[in-house]
């Protein structure tokens, strides 16, 4: 049984051998989406915290985005 599984895994590796390079952009998209979701959650928590303190979140100055 183990021999059949190892043959199947070898067949899969040979079939997708040339497509490994496509996993790099896919990984970048996934990581970018995760970072975006985390930033959105963080900003939402900050906004809710300001509202709980009685501060209008739209009047609070925000940091300008930088390239660093």
C-alpha cells in the first residue's frame, strides 16, 4: 500500500514540476490579502475604541502613508 502511495506522489510531482514558479505569485497574493485583512481589523478596533471614548474618529488626524 505504501508503494502505491509513493508512486502516486512521484507522479504528482512530475506532473506539476514545471508549474512550481506559479506558486510564488499565488503566495504573494495570499500574504497580501492576509496583511490587508489584519490592517482592516486593526483600524476597525481603533475606530471603535475612539467611539467608546466619545471621540469622533473622523476628526482625529491620521498618519500619512510613507514608502518606508
